[in-house]
């Protein structure tokens, strides 16, 4: 792809020497842009010197991977609504939600991005009054104009960003504030005033926030004046989370088995397999188990020839638990993970899991965060749904007690060693739901207690759905409650817990109850959990053996105790 490069320097370095080193001596047209207080003004001047349709904006503290050109050419920039794509950075990267299937996203940064120059100029370029938040601002402008933004996880660049935690926080608050001033974006004002009334971040934050408010309000006023005070309507499906997450690498790539369960949902399955086709990790097989008659094999083999697929149809409905065990039994990988046909992996999912498990050989499994998406079913044959809401969830704080109260780890948010399954078996086949819960409990019974949280990956590596329809969700909860009681009464699963662990449980439940009381939800919450009774635990000695049922009963004992205090 032919691009011009705008090189923005935050500090004094030899820009021509940097450019030759980073862009491999190729004949790029490079425009140098020296940093100043208002970067938008400088970047707009640089844009006028560009000639190609596409422009890469980077900074002088970034080093691109050697296969930069090859990887960026993998992406199709010819979409008529393409506006901008962001490059993945390491050793730390920010968490963005992007489509694991199409790579589309709702926000990209200003730097380390490839722009369609003409479309950037069409929305007015960069706001010359801004000192920060150029990415948020132009993202909103592009989206309001009906343009499409992308995230490119397969194009890598190392970057060093010097920014203290206090400034990072102000940037976060300030970015949302200015978005609410220029656009119809409500969270900015709300979060700003909450912090201003009750400052919790650091001493002196209120004064700095007030300065930020004055500066950003004035800039936004100038913008709205130019547009006759007509604010652009923009309600993003997901607000980007500004956490930093290390990028993990592995020297060798052991075989991974991804088990996919499906049932008469070819088009849904197609999107799931596309997310696997987009994986950065290459040494994996896909074990597809269709629960029932063969409806998808022809589509799978014709549309995904690049994937190593092992397809099997059971012929008759055998249930979720049996289908899962069949998939694991057919798997050949060192590591195994599950991806049901309405879930998706982000591009770095498998590679990140493997890196963690290779780094912690004593761990039986690893757990990651995930993106939960709310679904509304439109049609069942063919199966169609819409996504209404997306939000990130972390599972790194989970305790053993949590796992004996409710299944806290979605299937797609974990990867385990095949040898762990061979040791204890996997899913129960006599229950119609929460079969993954049974498997996690089995694994925990023979693993170190720290395996619940370590190795943990707070970053979202997958997407999983839940029903928006209240009746569907309620029916599912009712069915699961029956299965849960059966499963939790399994006395073959035994845990050895310590006095310190029980103390941790007590403190955790007390804190949870206090929070639920503050929002008036303590009675509603407890009604959603399977209850096998209430019983106190008398700890004799330093350790005690407990079944899931006993831990569940102790949880309800603690919960009721703290609610009534």
C-alpha cells in the first residue's frame, strides 16, 4: 500500500536517521511534524504536504516490526467507508473492543494510525484548539459522518509513552468531558461532576479538573458556534477502556485444540470460525462437534480451507456436556479451549493464553477477562440476533467460594492443559446447563488454589453473549437452578481449604453485602443463586476438607449474617 508518513516528534531527536532506521530505507514520503502545545495545528499543516490517499501518523518513540509492510498489506483498505485504522502497540497495549470478525471498532487513536486523507480533510481535519484527545474527537467525527474505523492487531509497533498516572487520569476524564461538549455524549459531563463533587483520585485533582473544564468548554463552544450550535448525535456501543496490557510472546507454538460446539446455526458458526481465521497464533486445530445431524460440514470445509478442522456430527442430540467431552476426546493439542458457535476470540486470544501457560507450568489452566454482549433474538430458523450492549468483565478476582456459588468463568474465557482433563475428566453429561461449571470445579479440586486467579489475564480475549429477553433469561436461570443443586451436591469433589482462605471469604462476602445494600439489591441478588441451605463452618486445625455443597451453605450463612447485621 502506498502511504505518506507524518512523523510527529515529542522530543529532540534526529528525525531523518530515525525514519531511515524504522522504515527500512524505503522511498516513503516523510513529513516531519515537531511537537507543540496544540498538535492538531501541526498535523493539519503536515497533511497539506501529503499526496497519497493514505497517511500513516506515527511518533518518534515508536519502532515498527520488520514485517510491517507485509502485515499492513493483509488488510483491505478499499472499503468505500474506510476512514482510519489503528496499529497494535507493545510491550503494552490498550484494550479496545473491535469486531473479532471484521476488525471494525468505534474508536481509534490519532497516532499510530493509517488515515484516508481525503476523508479526514472532509470532517475538518484535527481540531487545532485541542491539546489532547485528538483520537476521540476525530473518531466521533468519522462515525457521525458514517465512516468506518478499524483496529489492526496483526500490525505491530513498540512504543514508549511517558505519562504519569495522574495525568493519565485527567486525560480520561477530560476526553469524555470534551466529547460531551462537542457531541451528544452524556457520560462525559456526568463523570466529571461526580469526581468534582467527591474527589477520590489524588490531592489537588479538583483544581486541575476545573482548569480542564474551562479549557475544554471554550474549545467546544467555538466548535458548536461554527456548526450553528447543532450537536452531532453519537451514542457508541462501547466506551474504550484505557487499561494497559502487556503483550506476550512464545518461542515455540505448541498445538492448541479449540473445541467448537454447534447445532443448526451455520451463519452464526461462520462468524465464530472467521474469528479463529483471524488469530495471530497459527498452530491450532478446530474440533467442531455438531450436536445432532450434519448441517454445517460442507460450509465449514468450503469456506475455511486455511483452518485445520476436525468436524464431527453426533447424529442425534446428545446434550451440551456430552458434545463437549466428545470434542476434548478428539482433541490432540497440549492445551484445550472452548469457543461455542455464538462466541468469538479476539485476534490475540490463543497466543496470550499459551504465553501465560508456558510461563506458569505449574498452573492447570488460565483465565482471562471477556466482553459480554447483550443479545436480542430476532429469528430462530435461521438463527439471527442483534447486539444491544457490550461491556468488559474481569474474572481475575474470583475465589473458590465464588465458584461454589455460581459459575463465574464463561467457557470461552479459559484455557486448560489436556493432561488436566485426562486426570479428572471434564463435563458432567447428566445436566442440561452449567456443564462448564462442573468442569471448572473438577479442575479446581486437583489444582492449586491460586489457579483461579493466577495466571490471570485481565484483558478481554473473547466475546460471549447473554439474552436480553427477560423471559428467556428467567427460564434459563430456573433450569440452571435445578441442575446447579444436582451438581453442587456431588460429594466426589472435595477441596482442602485453609484458615486464611476462610478469612478471605468472610471479608469478601461482607464487602459484597455492603455494596449490594448501598444500591438496595441484596435480596434480589441472593434469589438468583442456588441455595442448598445455611451452615456455619467450625475450622479445627489449619486445614479442612469441604465439598461444593458445604462451601455453598457457608456462603449463604455468611450472606444472611451480614445482611442482618
